[in-house]
């Protein structure tokens, strides 16, 4: 089953979505405004959503998804359109025809050919305490 396809879902498809870890699905014909909290799993947004999405799971903005929100999640996959900042703690993917208009914050960014991003990209770097230091680069005592 293609999780990003824009085809209308049937009841048997909903069971398949659950097997793929989808815990919520907003489909065409639904307009939602507010705050969505995701504790685990994946939420599939294939409709219009305005507000804020936060959580520890995955946010999938599907082909017909139009999100005007700040998104904070472990993983974010965009095939539709997002207008607002995106904070992906682990990974952010902008797939073919996916659009993000806003700032992004993530340690791992993947943009497929045909994906579009307009904003600032912030990628954390390792701090001096956690960055590995090669033996040859360590200072030696001259005493």
C-alpha cells in the first residue's frame, strides 16, 4: 500500500494503514484547525490542517496535504505542502513534489529531485565535547 498516494481510502485501507503504524489519518474533505499531539506512531495528513503538530512519532504530509502549522516530531516526510517551521529531531524528507515554505531544523535532511524548500535550514553540529578527536590531532605535552 502506498502511504503517500492521494487516492481515497476505503475501510479496508484503514486497516492496512494501522498495520503500517498509522495512528491517525486526515483525508481530503476534512479541514482541521488546532493543536495535534502525537505520542507515537505515524499521523498521515492528506487534508488541510492549520495550527500546530507536536509529538514523538512521524508526521507524513501526503500528496493532497496542505499544512499551515509549526511541526515538531521525530521524523517528518513531506509530499504535499507545508507552510511554517518544521523541527524534525531525527530526519526530514522532502519528497518529489513536496514543498516546505518556512525554516527547518533537523540533523538529517533529504530532498528528492522535484522537492522544493524555501527558508532557512538549521542543522545541529556536534559540540566540542561530543565530537571525536583523532589521536594525531590531540595536543601533546612538550615537557
